[in-house]
């Protein structure tokens, strides 16, 4: 997906050539792209000769959200085991925690403002 997000509309061959060495076989890349197409992650936009041109059908943020929702689903929707693993493995920093706390405070404040607006409506 990263290749599509960086380059836009490209062919299967161009995706293969953009991958680092050792590159997978063309047919492996083709199968992967067809599977992404079946999952509505990419779409065919045109055909040039025999080559189909594909582009991302979802943006990076949407894809990240879907993936994270899936991963959290594996843990029963609980983020604590994931956060604990990140902390133990050193993959989360104090700055990450502070940023998350700031975001949670902003979201709580936003929800509070919205709740107050609903209460004031007749």
C-alpha cells in the first residue's frame, strides 16, 4: 500500500520494481494486488495495453485505523495488553504516553462541550 500512497496510479510491474531487493516474483505481487482489490483497498483505474493501472482506494489514515481496529479485536477490544507489550519492548516512549494523555484530555473536553450543547437544545 505504501507504494500506492507514494506514487499514485501505477501498474503491477511498477509496484514490483518499487519493492526492495530481493524483489518478489511478478506473479506474487500480482496476486497480492488482486487480493487488495477484492478487499477494496485498491482499484483499477484504467488499462494501458495489457497492463492494468491500480491506485489506492483507501487513504493511509483509513488503512491504519482498520488495521488497528483489527488488532485490538484480537485482544477483545482492550488496548492494555498492547500498551503493556509496547512499554516492555521499549517501543513506546514517555513522549508517546504524554502525547496520548494530551489527546485523551482534548477528546474528553470535546465530548463535554458537545454534551453541554445537546442539553441546552429545547
